[in-house]
């Protein structure tokens, strides 16, 4: 393992002004997104859609540091035969790959999940590296509900995340470690804070036990935020203040960077939260976005599967990428959104 090189990549992934495009929806998830815009989820439509994003030159070269791909996409070529991975590299962004194989029910723990995909991971990582991937992603899911999460689910998922991270570093790939505490419930922000703190502490304990070099990884956490169904929604300032307090308490400064998931927040909320956090600096790590839905909802709608809408889709993507790029420096203002509209 070359830690200097891993650290260089991790640092580039979270460089100020840029963030990560999570375009790694599994076939099931992208079908849901396409259903919502009335587009059939064929291999070609998935390719055309992602090619549109990766060819959005301004957005990709100025605001996107890396792109997380799904297995199908990393092997696909653009219409003109250029591998999609090359388009990403040519824009100056770093290609990455989602390597987990989804979740399964965790035995003895009703309602809880464990992420799977470790079995042949070492061989798969080798192939992904040869194809150009320089970082990977693995997502663990922790749900908040009555009596959950159990300590069992937290430790099994933390152990698995650390197994994955160690395998990545041995293959010279930067692991994005993503323990996602879902925001789907009716819990308040303080319960989210408490659960996320337990999850992060356990995850870093496992990373240390399994000798993962913190300097060569990126953390992808949820924010401390109210559950979607909670009657009392925390303000932007409260989310920012509690999230930074939580991360300072749980994430060692050796970690080069933190890149948030959007997790079901609206586009503008996700941007406003990141921006507000940067008003609370200086921070010990790079802090940016690794959004899926919050970067893609607008371009998906603008595109709607029609070739004549490609330019509009790219404009919508560029706008969100720019807004989040500004937020990653604390330079976003809501008036910039209205101007674009
Ligand atoms: P969202 O930003 O849509 O939550 O997706 C990010 C991601 O990669 C989740 O694994």
C-alpha cells in the first residue's frame, strides 16, 4: 500500500469548491428514479442519462472532484465508443465505484440490515483499479425506530465497513466509508445525534482494530437532522451546529475529508446545510458533498429521457453542482437560486 498516494487521492476528493457526484444507483434504484420521470430503464437509457451528466463540461471540471459509478456504468462506453470512465477522467474528476452488493436482513435483529459483498471483493477491486477506479464506496444502513438500532446491527455493520476499507487500501483504492443513519422516521434531531454518535464511534473503533489508515479514507456520513416525519423540524443553523459538534467529537483529524450524503433532503436544504457548516470554521477536515438525489433530481426532470433536452439537463446539473461547490466554501446564498430560476 502506498499511503502517500491514497492520501493524495482522498485529499483531492474533498478539495474546497468541489464535491462528489454519487451516480451509483443500482439497477433497482435508477428504475425508481426513471419511473418518476416516465423513462424506461433500459441499459441504453441509463447510459445516455449518465453520459449527459459526465459530458456537462463546466460542472464536471469546476465543481465535481469525483464520480461514484455502479458496476454496469464502469464498463459502459459513450455513444461514440469512449469509455464513460475516460469522459470522467478527461473532465479532471476521479472515477470511483460502488462495491457493496446491497443489504440483507440481519438475523436475530428484526427490521435491521447488514450490507453484503465482501466475498470476492479483493478480486473485483483489482479489476476496477485496472479500469481506472481510484476510490470505492460501501454503504451501511442504520434505521432509527422503536427499540432500534441494536448494538448488534451497529457493530456488525461497523465491522463490515472496516473489512471493506482494509481490502480497498490493500488494493490501492481509497475507501469511502458510509455508515448512513436514515432520516426516514419521526425521531428528533437529538435522537439522530445520539445514534449517529454511537455509529461513528463504533465505526472508527473497528477501522483502528483492522489497521485502516485514516489518512487514506473519506467518511460519508449523514448530517445530524430531524427525521422526515418529526413534527419539529430543526432549523438550518441547528443542523449545522449539531452536525459539526458531532463530527468534531467522533471523527479524528487524521481523516482528510468528510463528504455528506443527502439522504432525502431537498436540493436546497442539502446545499444550505453544507453552507451553514462552513460558517462555523475552521474545520479539521475537508467538508463537502457526495450527493445523489440532491444533485440529480433537477437534471433528471429537465432531461425526461428526450435527446432534445440534453442541454437543459446539463444546465440543471451545472446549476446544482455550482450551488453545492459554493456551499463547500461557505459562499452560497439563497438569492443565487432565485436568479437561476
Ligand atoms: P443521496 O445523496 O441520494 O442520499 O445518495 C448518496 C449516496 O451515495 C447514498 O449511498
